[in-house]
C-alpha cells in the first residue's frame, strides 16, 4: 500500500485489496505497517490512537475479517499507551468471525540516522516500545508477530520459534535506502535460519512526512525461496503455502535441534 494521512481513504483502499484477496481464494491476509495512517508528523498518530479492542479502525478490521471470511494480521496501527503523546505500534489479529485473537506491540523502534545522508528517524519520539513477543495459532500455522525494524533482531525470531512459530509476519514501512540494501536479505535469513514462512507486506512510494518507502512485498517459504513478490503498487500479493512444510523441513534438516546456545 501507499498509505497517506487520510485514515478513511486508507481503510477504503485496504478493504478493496482485502476483497480482491478473498475473491482470489486467500484465507489469511497481512496488511502493511501503518496501513491506516502515514502521518505528516509522527505525533499525529496520537490523535488517531485507539484503546485496545475499541475504535473505528479496529471496528473496520473486525467487520472486514467477517465480511471477507479472512484471518487478518493488521500490520500496525496506533494504540494508546500510558503516555498521551506517544502510542504503541499495535498489530491486532482477527479471525473469520471478526474476533480479535491477539495483539502485538512493536518492540524495536527505529531510532536511526542513515550513514552519509541527511536522513534520520526517531520512532521513540512518537512511540512507546512493547516488551512482549506474541504468537497466535491460525489455520496457516502458529504465527510469530513482528513489525518492520524487528527483522534486524534475530533473537526475537528464535524466541517466537521456541513458542511454536512456523510462520512470521513482517509488515513494514522500510525506508527506500535501507530496503534496497537489506530488505530481502534479512527476510530470507529469518526464513532460512528458522525454517519458517515469512510474509512481509510493505508500504511503497512517497508519504506525507517526505519519507520514501521501499515496497517489495514478499512471501518466502521455509527454505528461503521467494514464492511471490511485488515491487510497488496498491495491490495484493498471494501465494499457496503448505502448513506442514516447516515441521517436515525441521525434521529432515534439524538445525533448530542442533542449537548449542
């Protein structure tokens, strides 16, 4: 998606894409980070922040999951934190009845000055980090929920595997510069080292805060093979997966059971 600062416009677009995915036979959909809002300023998120389980964005997600018969991993959206001006980056998950099954709060915040560029980011100015890894059982397998910058911290993915994850979601708004350098490499690494599926939908293009995101939404199998990828465009990217494949590969290639540390 190329989300902008108009929440209702972003939700309308998300609904169109979810409808198309459901018509194509999809059973589970993952939205990008900040799918509902790419603000002009980071702290604009606080004006749209919702209490967990209540608010128009979450009502939309519940209704969309029910109408389209989809499990929805809802990328990230602003959830209220104990601090009025800062929010959690929350990723709620809904089943086909529209019931919220889990919520993950982004743990690793992107506080980075890009080398050799006049470009810096400080997510902690507008966001509060979560502190709890989260997995959730779905028809596609047990999903380990992560968001964007989390992908650079492999210890989080090991924790999720130890909790039974066979599938990772990585909704993102990766910067164009870092995306060109590292996006696919990091995602394939997380898939290969954990013998797990990775589904990573991304924001693409220009956004109101003068940020350019990389796009390249991708689905990767547990052997590191790219099953589907789309560089840009408001669209859905789909692939067939085998929920039994991670267990089969982990049995045949026991890297996880050979861990020493």
